[in-house]
């Protein structure tokens, strides 16, 4: 089996998906202009997607209150410092900046809605 997508029920799907398109470079695969504003966004490999929507039938997590290690999206970054600075300029909040013993560089930020994003530059790529 392989992943198709990971879904996030958020309070403002239209704004969140637009921010992810503009600032993370994710590409729209499918987008609904009407509620629940379901949007499928693919990474640049075209093989992994997240779905962002606002569906009142499901619970919306308060990401702002969750510790980043509870749930986060991890993204490969060739230049974590530059990406951090660019995302903070776009409304993200800086959380942590760690260099692991193997030399991997991991930066954690929260998007404007509180979801943690981990910027990963692995010493040895995992995929």
C-alpha cells in the first residue's frame, strides 16, 4: 500500500490551502469553491498529498494548543534557515531549531493557524 493523502479539518480551509500553495509550493490537485472547501495539495514529487477542508461534521483540532511533537507536517528543505525566515515573514511562528548528532537540521515552525511544520534537511535523506 502507499499513501494517497493525509486529511486536516481546519477552521478556515480556503485561507489555509492558499497559504500552503503560496508559501510551501504545494500544487492543487483538486479544489472545491463551496463548503467544505475540500482542497487536495500535492508536494513537488506529485506522489504525496494533504487534504485541507472545513467540515462541521468533524472535530477541528486546536493546533495552537498542541505540542509540535503531537502532530506536525515534515517537509524536506534544502535551506531550512532561508525557508524558516520566509515562512515567518509570511505569518508562521518560530518554535525550535535543532542540529542532530548526525548533522541533520530540523526547524519547527507553526503556520498561521497553529499547525506545526517541520523543515528537514537530513544528513542522509530518508526517502
